[in-house]
């Protein structure tokens, strides 16, 4: 009996390569296009590659516009208090869901 096993054709484009991460990404991309299943390690490399590109783009933006956005001075005391309250609410630890439910359940029985 003759088995017809077709091996997928993988074509890798290495024309715009600058780093080793670019090479790994292009090989993984070619495997995905050819329909070859990717391993967890390859998927993690692609995610890390994307995060690295995003951080590089943010750094370039910050370097380009850093001179324009140096500082802002707020003179209104009400705005300062609002900003401090907003920052404190972000930094304050959140109450767990079960404590919120318990507090809600005992609310009618607590004197004010």
C-alpha cells in the first residue's frame, strides 16, 4: 500500500530581517501560513516579539514628544483634591467580592 503523505511547503521571507528575533518570528509566521501547528514556545515567542515591538514604538514616541510634554501646573485647589482622590482610589486595594456580598447582606441589620 502506498501512502500519500504531503509535507507542507514552508516559504520564509528573510528580506527585511534586522535581529535574531525577526528571524524566529518569520519562521513561525511561515509555519502558521503553511498550516503547521505551532508549539507553545513559538506562540510565546510571537507574543514576546509583539510586546517588544509595542514597547519600542512607545519609547520612540516618548523620545519624540518628551520636550513638548514636560510638566503641567495645576493651580485650582479643587482640581488638585480631585486628582489626589483619583490616584488614591487607584492605589487603594480592592475589597474582595465575598466581603462585598457579606456587607451587602448585613446592610439592612446595621444601625447607622
